[in-house]
C-alpha cells in the first residue's frame, strides 16, 4: 500500500502558560487562534495548558468554541510542567484508534518550578519517552527563544516522525504553525505484510530509503508487533 494520508488529524495542542510567556502572551494567543482556524473542519483538537501544573482544558473535539474561549482566557504565570504536559497529551491520544494523532507543543522554557530550583513536573523525561514509544502519535515541537531543551524537543520529533522548530521569538509562531499543517497535508501511508509472524509485542525497526539523495523521509522508524 502506498497512498496519501487523507484521514482527519486529531491534535493535542500543549501551550506553555508559564510566567516567562507574559510578554509574549498576546502574540501567542493570536497565533494559536490562527492555527485553530486553519485546521480542516473534520480535524479534532484537544487543548492542554501548562504552567506550575499541566491542565487538560478539553479532550479532542471538532467543535472549536471551547478552544477559542480557553485561548482568549490565556494567562501566563508560574513554572513550567513541560514533561507532565507532554505525557498527559500523549495519554489522551493513546485512547484513540485508527486516527492520525499529533501533539503540538509550544514552550519557551525548560521543565522547572516557578522558583527555578527544581523540576516542574511529576513525570520524568524517561516516562515521556516511554509513553511516546507506546503511542502512535507524531510530535511537533516549537521551542521559542534560547532557553529551551532543544536536544530533547528534537529527540521527541525525530522518534515520532515529526519536526522541531526553534524561532528566536514568538513573532514567527504563526508561520511555524502553518508549516506543521502544510507538512501534515503532505503525508503518505506506506503499508506492507511482514514475513515475521511472531506476536511478541516487540519493536520492529523499519528503514525507508529514498532513491533520490535530495529527498528527506521522516517516519516513526518502526512499529510494535501485536501481542495476540
């Protein structure tokens, strides 16, 4: 099987609402609204906001009113529970089946509490990676400014077949959102029947090599075999 990925997308949008976003709040709100409006009507979106704790605003839905209201009420204050937000977003999507699942996380900081003297999350980085491996979701990360965990955000994107963007400030956030949507509309589904019949739940690595050297292919890199 080789065909365009035409299925609707289910998004979890995780927005950083920590104190460091105060100066950028208005632009961040405008960009988020534009992102929501640019989605296809059949796409669904859930919203997570994180500061000193991660808060699930609502589960994925094709109704936009609750999302717009939450963005209008966005207030930046507190620490940065980034790992909790990532873990909880993936957990929300893991409940879904037969859908294209995408986490879009926007942050301008590292995982830390409001006093900047300890972690901001209850979940650890390793727990986030484990959840990513268990969930067939693609992660797009937007790290704003210089004080972000670039290597970790980039790793999430690479392992899930997504992408990471690192704009210097929030002024280009809207264009980064559009890059994500444009890329998702250029996705393909590749399917094959494996000769390995073992139902052992193990990870199977799949390497896709383009014939042309100037083509970049991004994928999850494999899949888990069924258990039964």
